[in-house]
C-alpha cells in the first residue's frame, strides 16, 4: 500500500488541487480573481522552462541518433502517423454527427467582436511567420514555437555534421537536457496549487456558457471527444505495444491529461508528455522529436472541432453537410487546420476563416463557429496534447526501434 501511495502521490495531489479549484469556481466565484494569479505564476514558470527544454531535448536527440537513415525513418513515420490519424479523427466525427445530428442557434451579439479580430495578412506572410523569425531573440517566444523547434532540429543536424569537433557541445546538450528535466520536475511540485488555482478560473469562465445556446453541439463534442480519448487512444496504444502499451499509456497519461485540462495549453503539457513517454518506454530519440513537433503540428481535438464547426455552420444555413464533395473538402480543411494553422498564433481563428472562405459561408454563421471553438477548448487541449504521446508510441512501433 505504501508503494502504491508513493507512486501515485503526485497524481492524487493534482486531483485534490483540481477538485478544490472546481469547487471554488462553482461556489466561491468572488474568490477566483484573488487566486487566479497563483495559477498564472505557475503557468508562466512552465512556459519559461519549456522553451530551453524543447531546445535541449530535440537538439541532443538528433545529435545522438546513429545514422541519417534513422532520422529519415522517424520523420517519414511521424508524418504518416500524423496525417492518417487526423483523417481517422475527421471521419469518425462525420460518422458521429450523421448518427447523432446536432445544431446550434446563432448568437448575433458576438458577431461584431468576431469580425473585428479578423487577421488581414496574406497567407504568404503567415507561412513565413509560421516557420521563421526575423531576430534570434524572437525564437525564445512561445508565439514562435514551431520556428524554435525547426531551429533546434537544425542545431542537432549541425552537431552531427561537425563530428568529433562538436563532442564538447554535444555533451553540453545532453547535460542541458537532464538539467531542464529536473527543473521541470521541481516546477511540477507546485502543480496541485497552480493547476487548482487555474482550474477554478476555467470553471468560473466557461461553466455557465456550456449550458446556453450551444448545449447540443457542445454536448456532442464532450461526449464524442471523451469516447475518442478513451477508446481510440487505447486502440492506438494497443497497436503500438499490445496490452502492455495500453496499460503503460494510461498509467503515464494521467498527469499530462490533468495538466492539459487545467491549463488549456498544449505547450504547458509538453514536459509532462515527455516524462510520460519515458515512463512508457518510448526511445528518447523518438519522443524528443515527435512530441515537440506534435505539439504544434498534431491536433486531434482541433480535427474533431473543425468538423463540428463546419457541420454547425451548415446546419444554421440549412445546407446539406453530407454531400460527398463537402465531406472530402471538410477532411482536407481539417488536416490543414490541425497540422498547419494549428501551429500559427491565433491559428484556430485562421482555420475558421479558411473554412468560411472555402465554403463561402455567410457572415451570420461566423460567431457561432467561433464560440464553439472557444468552449470546446479544455477537452480539445487534452486530445491535442495527450495525442502526442500515443503518436510517439506509434512512430516507435513503425520505426522498429527497441523500447528502452
């Protein structure tokens, strides 16, 4: 019993913190503004620490992979896993909506606000910002996380090409990775208090809105998303490593799930995901590449949300969503939203604008799809973030690397 308690004490404390935060958000809303800064401080500590963690984990992993063919194999398998599983998420959502149709009323009150925030830059400008920055210092902002991931990847490649002259630098990368993992472990000791405080704010902000005009589509998302989370991720873990894969995945996935649910931030969940991958036995050469890249490029929750938003817009306008050409286009948009727009700052909004322009959706449906995107964010973040770990398991399986 003592051994079990010791192994799960951190998870138990996290649950206690989140339950207490939920109760405060529900029954003591006046207290929320006073404790929210505690959650903000915790989240800021995570964001500050996760940037160097990403650099050291990716650069050291790439530098230590034996043979260029292994890097290529990892990237090819990662791309296939990302695309195929995103398409699976989209198709399953379409089937779910066909069996259980839902709709929502439009909320014109928020229309003006939605339109005022519309970005005006060209797609070319957004793609440039997506993969690069103009100054080195801008790499250190979490708003440019994919550019930073690419830079870290290239540093790892450069170390490999430099050979023995880079031995000292390579040791620095390995040591830095260990130091940052320990720093994150120290920060996560504040998790029960920080996540509890932040979760009280989430309940305070979103709770009343979940039962308004959008109850039916939100009910679909949360029920379908929970089933997807439990069943499909279990299936992926089984494909990766049989029953052991399922057991190991869920044992290690509790803390990342609670972190994602509390913070609504995939980036804040990244350290927990890396720790979970180590517990599961995914080789660090894979997890340290797949999980940071998946953080910006792989979003199952956004895929489900994308299909639901298109469906709701069509329902409001009395259009037929289930025409074959509409469905094919919806799947294509979903892949773009999940793997491209998802990594751009305000990428969710850009994805919404993409679907509006592609389908020529009238302006009266804009606010509804934007509000749904905001209200599904907690569960969408859980699906987006924790999907990275199971994706790393699949990449490890298909790359035929031995588990450590």
